[in-house]
């Protein structure tokens, strides 16, 4: 009787052990099940685990993105490979730590880059506008300067003629004064010469006044041009400074972005049958979707792909949130008998 109880007890213990083994190793049993068309344990059941509120993603949004990731896989593969259940075997979590802080810093850097680019574009536009205005004002200034120089030349010639005519007139007047007076016809001629000289003086004064006014205008325009040149130089300096800052920030962004490896964005784990997907880092909904697709691929049983464009490539940098032919071929090789 006692031996019978021992046998029953051993059978119970063995049954429990087998049950625990089967629960924890369902995927292993499925892969070795000759009656299944799959070597992977399909469908993969999954559920929402913990969602850290610091990500700013609601549980409803998270569920929607997981379902979209599921749909991406199933549409590409043409079969149901995932199923969301309340007690799904794979728990999907959003785990907030310094990795997401790094991502948020990257987002701030790119926001600064965008702002600086907008500022630089505006500065360049201002520079081009100022440069065009400067060229136009410089053309006008050069034209007015050329006219001023010609007016100076004309004034100088007129002054030299006046001085020559005045000298001849004074010489003639002195001669006739020494003779006790000029004959009537000579007196009339000298009077006309005097009128002509007075007219020349009047015209010279008018030219001199015009020259002074034009010189004042040119001096003012010269100062305007100098100020505008300083403004243009200041603008291009600001453009260069802004561009330098933007280039530095872009370099920081690229360096940090390049470091986003497999364990920076997400991680699928199977710890003695306890399966989980932890998401650590993403930029936006599209990036989160790509990470979910990648980690759900691991939950299917897929390893890493070698093609950098594949969603199952170890680093998620430039991929779109889509299943590629390489990923599909990877599934066929890995999961289908």
C-alpha cells in the first residue's frame, strides 16, 4: 500500500514537472512538433505590460501601435502570426531610463538645428536683400560721383576761362585808363565784357552751390554705403556663426544617433519561458512602431538580419517601419518547415 502511494506521489510530481516544463518551453515543444507546419511557436500571444507615463504615450496609443506592428507582419507574411490576449505570453513594456533621456536630448538638438536653420535661412535672405540694395545704391553713387567729377571739371574750366577773361579785361581797362580814357566804341565793348564777366561769376557761383550740394549728398550716401557694408558683413557673420552652431549640433546628433544599438532601443527576452519585450528608446510614433516590429520579430523567433535595410537589422537607424523581402525570406527560413 505504501509503495502504491509512493508511485502515485512520484507520478504527480512528474506530471507537475512536465507541466511546468511544457508551460515554460512551449516554443521549444512547438519547434520540435512534427505535426506543425512551423518551427516557431505561432501564433505569438502578447499583452501590454507596464507603460511608464514619462514617455507621454497613453496605453491606448501603445496598444494601437502594437496592433499596427502585428498587422505589418501579418500583411507581409500573409498569415496570422500574432494575437493580442489579456494573458498573452509576451509582455510588452515601456521602460524609461537614461536611454530615453538621451533621445529627448537628441530631439531638443534637432529642434535647435531646425530653429537655427530657419534663423540662418532668414539671415541669408536678409543678406541677399541687403547685398542687392547695396549694389543698387553703389551704382547710383558711382553715377552721381561721375557726374560730380564732370561738374568739377566743367567748373574748373569755366573758372579758368573767367580768370583769363578777367585778366584781359583788367589789362584793357588799365591801358585805356593810362591813355586818359577809352573811345566810345571801346568803352561800349569793355562794358559788354564786364557784363559777360559778371554773368560768368554768377554762373560760377551757381555751379559752386550745386557742387557743394551734390558733395553733401555724396558724403551722406557714402556714409549710408559704409553703414550698409557693415550691416552686410554683420549679417554674413551671423550666418556663419549660426551655421557653425548648427553643424556642431548635427555632429552631436549623428554621433549619438549612431550609438543607438540593439540594446539601446528595445530588448526581447525569454527567461525560462517568461517572455518580455522592453522598449527603452524612440523618437516618435513612427520610430516606436519600427522598434515594436523589430522586437516582435524576435518574439517570432527571428535573429538579426545582415541587410542594413531590413527591419531585423541590429541597429534601427534609417529603416522605415516596414517589413522587407529580406525579413520575409528570413521568416520562411527560420519558422516554416
